[in-house]
């Protein structure tokens, strides 16, 4: 079952996001975030079962615009 992230669970000035926080910030499924981690779109550190993703990378990704990768 997907984790619901509310503003109370996010640390406002934290330098990292977890997968559920990144998912909520970008408004996309957690599986998409995990796919981006596997593809190397974001750098991350894995602590136990949690992935920590730098906030600056997520914010840059969100503001840099999206490019179509091409038809498959």
C-alpha cells in the first residue's frame, strides 16, 4: 500500500527527501521514483530500506523541464 506523505511528516529544511516525500513533491508514483533511481537520474544513499535523495537534485529536476525520451 502506498505511503501517504503529509506536510507534517516532511522536515521543511531537510537536505534530503525519502522516496515517499519525493513522490509527493513531484506528484508521481513511488515506482516512478524508484525507476529514476535505478536509471541514475538522482544520486542517492541507501540507509537500511530507505533511499535518501538530495533535495537540490529533486528541485532541479522539477524546475528543469521535461524532455521526451523518444518512442519505444
